[in-house]
């Protein structure tokens, strides 16, 4: 049991920041943190199964997303996803207009500086899919923000 606890603690130290950033990119700061806690709780309860998966962070990302959906918690339409506006005040609303996959891909890649490989690993999709999400999202953002 002690070895298992040590393995899990090492896993959390190494992977929790990436998982949290991905879920915050999807659901915003409050729900993203709750989803991270739910996913890590699930991981601890199922550690014997989780540690043997090929992409545990991607698996837990899906668990976190589903935990928010299952409780039917949604980001209120009138509340911005981000507590502070980024460069453009309308960016928060524009990001809300994207699909969850597009929003996560754009925020992780352009906002946090993740590589396409890192984003694809967390989302559990191939790099070309991430590239497509980003291209479509950037087109939609340009249109919504009226930027060339």
C-alpha cells in the first residue's frame, strides 16, 4: 500500500498541473479545479487500473469533463469564463462561442504555450485533429472579434 501511495503522489506532482490547466481551459477556473479534483479522486479510487493505461492524463481529462457534465454544471452565459479579460475585453465571450475542444486547444496552445503534441496527448486525439481545432477556432475568433 505504501508503494502505491508513493506512486500516486509522484503521478499527481508530475501530471496534476497539466490536467488542471486543460480542465480550466475547458470549463473555466472554478469548474476546472473541481473537475481536476474529481478526476484525481477517481484516479486514486481506480489507481490499479489508471496507472496501467497508455495515456493516464488524457483518460483523467475525459473523467474530469464528464464529472462536470454529469452534475449538469455549466458556466453561466452571463459570466465570463476568465475572471480577468486578456488583451481584448471581448475575448472571453468569443472563447465561449467555440466548441469545448476548440477552446481547450486554443487556450492550451496559444495561451499556455503548449506544443501541438502536448495538447493532442491530453485531449487523446492526433496532432492533425488539434491543428484542425485550432485553425477552425482561430477563424471563428477572427470573425467574432472582427480581426483580419
